C-alpha cells in the first residue's frame, strides 16, 4: 500500500483523513485507498492514541462519506484553509 509512497504523500493522506470535510471517496480518488485501507494506513502511520482519537472523531460523522453529506457542502475544506496570509 504505502511502500512506494513519498513522505509528502503519506503526510497528505493523514492530513486529508483528519480534515472534517474530506470524504473517504476523495482520498480514494486521489490515492486509490478505500475506507478500510485508509483506516489501516492511519493505524500504521500515526501514534496509537492519535489513531484512537481519530476513530472516535470519525465515528458517526456524516461528512466522511460523500453519500451522507448535506447538499449544502460544496467543497472538501474550509473556505479559509488554504488562503495565503499576507505579510504586512
């Protein structure tokens, strides 16, 4: 699964899995990992306590599956998440 992945890909998958608005389907589209593979991936690549917290956080969350999301959710991230901060 992750044997041939770059560190930047591993980091991005972990980041996507922690994001509230990123559905498992988005991770599968980009990295070809289905939900159960993402769970295995997270178990392997984050600390045991962090994995436990992540699983509790994901349990029952409607935004982790595209089919359960509200039609009002049009993007996979917060509108200000990727905006560059200006230096004044």
